[in-house]
C-alpha cells in the first residue's frame, strides 16, 4: 500500500511540475499553487478511473450486456459528462464558485467556537488504523449519499434537475455523471460541508470519492450481473441499481411519479433495507422516465440542450 501511495505521489508531482504549475504561472494564478497541486491529484485519480473503466468495465459490458446499444449519440454525450467530471473540469468550476462560500461558512463556525472534530476519533485506536478509518468514513458518506439521493427523488424541485440523470435510456458505464450541473453543485456542496464537519483527512477524502465514483460507474454498466441472494444484500450490483433507473419502478411510489422509489443506495443496500426502499427482484427492465417514454417529454440530446431544459423544468 505504501509503495502505491509513493508511486501516486511521484506521478502527481510530475503532473504538477510539468503541466499544471507552468500553466498557472502563465495564467497569473501563482497564488493558488497549493490548490493546483491538489487539482493534479484529482486529475491523476480521474485518469486511473478511466483506465479501469476502459480496461475492465468495457470488456465486461461487451461480454454480458443487458441490451444492444442502438443510440450511440446519447452515449457520446455521457462520455462528455464523464470526462468533464473525472478530469476535474467540474471540480475546477466548483472551486471558483462554491468553495469560497463553504470556506467562509466554516471559517465563521470556527470563529464561533466550533473546534476541529474527527469522526473516527470517537472510537479509540481507529484513527491509527488507516484502513479501518477509511472504512468508517466510507460508511458515513454512504449514509449521507443515501439521504441525498432520496431527497433528489422526494422533493419535486430537486427531481426536476435529477430527472436528467434518469433520462438515459441506454445505460452504460458512462452514465453515472450524466447530471445537471446545478444538481452537482447542490450535492457536492452538501458532501463538502459534511467532510469538513466530520474532519476527514484530505487524502482519505480523495480515496473515498474516487472509490465511490468507480463503484457507481460499474453499477451503471450495461451488464447483466447480479451478486446472488446474499451478495446483493452486501453491495449494490448493476442489477440492483438498474432497477432504480427502471421506468415506473425506481423513481415512483404508489403511482405518483418521482415521489419515492426504490434502491437509493450508492455503495451499500443496507440503508434501503433499513428504511424500506429495497427491491431485490431479479429483473432487467427498460430505463428512462415515464413522461419521457409515454408522453415524449424532451430531456435533450446534447449537453447544452440537457442543461437548458433542466433549468426550464426547474423554473416551471
């Protein structure tokens, strides 16, 4: 593990010194070099994720697909979203728009007497065991992600943005980042505040985010796979998550579109089991949104059309 960390740090330093730092000086951003170094790490993490997706998830999709690919243009748009997110363009936009506000809020809390808190310190010895501490933080963020995801489906205004994610009728490993940018801002803002409040170390936060993103890419894959009766209850599978995207099942409750649904878990199905939203049926249904399928509601084909239509839905 230590060897891998050393290799990563060496690669991060090379990217920063060779590419990022010269550009930052050229652009007059010399005062943000520390942030540029962090951005180099996120960029490297994204490259590693893309490598796993192309070398592992891609062949798996071709080996055992749920359905044939007939809309390659829609998937190309999803690839644009994925590259934007995994290579840091969205994170860069958040840095200049959202992070100063979050830092200001946290600064005010510190002035008001909020001391530094580390969640894993609640159990003596846990913080000294890196792997155990990482698992604790994964559990915490998965719980938070479950409730964020339920909010995206339960509150009508939030669903109007999140519906874009569900409008993909050709789910693949590229579909995870197909989100409205305002939806991303809200979600990432909540995650950032939680991260600061529970005191997760920066390196572990990067590891948590990277692992969650990679797992979500696998869950969205066009892959006819389930983990068996017991495995399905231990980890979210492509089948479990596909049911969440299925028309009339994943994001509807009691016949009312968008107000409820099933299988909101991001990593673990435990929260769905605990709060009564789990559906473990072994089935592979068509994906999409009911009004899109039955009424022809337009969610947009390209990136800009999808972003604009999302804002229009929110406004109306």
